[in-house]
């Protein structure tokens, strides 16, 4: 059975991606900081889906690495990895102290580097997708803008580092909300199209 790991699953894009791949027969592994977030995501997939979940904070490197090792050790090397963790807040340049800015960057970018470094060398092929956003940097969303610039740069680095796994970002251009132009189920379709190679770009923009 093919498998997907989502790091940073949530009620919007993460759950929608999990549901899309589960509908194609994928076993779905999910990591999130809170157990209640994981429970809600598992419930959203329904009883027919093959799922496993584990709490892990992406800023806690040992915990994140242990969780990824446990998933791979039990369920094998994933075919698809999605990094979906992010801190979304309003802040202007210089508003956050350095510790808060660094903690935010650790979620938005550094956790993705840790995940890639742990999993990409073990994957003989497949797809690694990072959820991006902020196609135009916004000074009212400074930390988020810098984080999304960072993950798009990371995609380029990872693509140059190896050529076995298709590495890409999905850049979402607005607030995710069902029934809008940024409906999570519509966005999830971009992840599926990247995996099936209907889309071969390293960045796909939604909206």
C-alpha cells in the first residue's frame, strides 16, 4: 500500500490532503503538536482509511526525528511527504523580539529542513511537497512572509541536492476557507497532481 506522511496536519489543507490521498488508497501518517488535532484529522478521514498518528512538535528536533523514525520503522519509507506546519500571525518588521522571530522561523522553515534531511535520503522516488503562501510579501505578515520565502528557497535547494524525489511547494495566495477560491479540497488537488506528475513544476500557485 502506498503511503503519505503529513507533518503539521491541521483542519484545513492538511486534512484535505490526507482525505484526497486516502481516497486513492494511500495509508496516511499524520504528525501534529496536539493529540486533539490528530484525533480530529483521523475522524475526518472516516473508518475506511488506513491511518496512524503521532504527536510531535516540529521545533523539538529529537521528538520530530523520533516520530519520523517510528513511522518509517513501522510503516516503511513513504511515497509522499507533505510539510504543512506554519505559524500564522500578524506582525510588522521589528515588532517581534528575536526569540519569537526565531521560534516562528523554526516552525515555518527549520522543521521542513529537519524533515527533508531525515526522509529524503531514504526515498528512492516519490514526492516531497511543502505548503507555501504569501506569493507577495506583506509587511503586515512579516514572519509569515519570510517563512514562505524560506520554504520556496528550500525547495530549490532540495531539488538541486537530489533528483530522485520531486520536491515542490504549493503556494496558496489567500486565506483557506471552504466554499471560496481557496477551498482546502481544491488546494489538495494540487498535491495529488504533483505526485502523479500531471504537474512537474517546483512551485504551483493556487490563486
